[in-house]
C-alpha cells in the first residue's frame, strides 16, 4: 500500500514535470505576481500615453507636431527597452486581472522577437524624427504601431 502510494506520487510528479505546468505556489507568492502584473500594465499604459498622440497625428486626427513626435519617440525607445524585464516574471497560474496570455512564457523566443521589433521600430521613429520629414515620421509611426498590434495578436487576450 505504501509502495503503491509512492509509485502514484512518482507518476504524478513525472507527469507534472513533463507537462511543465507551473503551479502558482512553485512560482512566487501571489502579492509579487500581482505587483509584477501591475508593473507591466503601468509600463504599457505609459507607452500608450506616449504613442496615442503620435497615432492621432499620423491619422490626421490632430495637428502634426514634429517636436512632440521627437520627444515621445525618445520616450518610447526608452520604454520599449523595459518590456523584456517587465515581462520576466512568469505569472502563469496566478489569479490575476490580466490580458497577458500564457504563451508569453511558453514561447519566450517568439515573444522576445516581438519586443525586438518594437525596439527597432521605436529607434527608427527617433531617426525619422531627427530628419524633420513629416512623411518619414508618419510612416515610422505606422510601423511602430503595427509592432504593437502584431504582438497583441498572439500574446494578448483578444479585445
Ligand atoms: C495604440 C495602442 C495600441 C497600438 C495598436 C496598433 O495606440 O494602444 O495597442 O496602437 O492598436 O496596432
């Protein structure tokens, strides 16, 4: 009986190891997970705050302001570099208010590639802003926005 119990425990542990299913308790305490989620949401909120006006300019919804593009582009390039650290905490298995999908931590290379594209596109916008060419800035804003959307397609809960 004791042996059967030990065998059952071994089988379960092996299944858990193969499945690689993270358990909340094995990861981090719930408060840390909640803070991690809040931090990445805050980062993305500040990114949206900086990108929003640029998207509105590119869509001709507000007046184009090259100086504002240059300022916000610089901020976005800095913020983009924080994404990988902000998502480093694997919060799978925690009960959180989040749109982050588990696939972020299941396919870290694919996620890192999305971040790399965002960093590159924000640097390209900084470069476009330095030229003072409105057309170049508008195109670079569109390309930066599409890196946001491309990541959301695969790694964020559908709206
Ligand atoms: C934004 C915003 C996003 C991106 C995305 C572009 O302004 O909040 O998530 O642009 O919509 O595809």
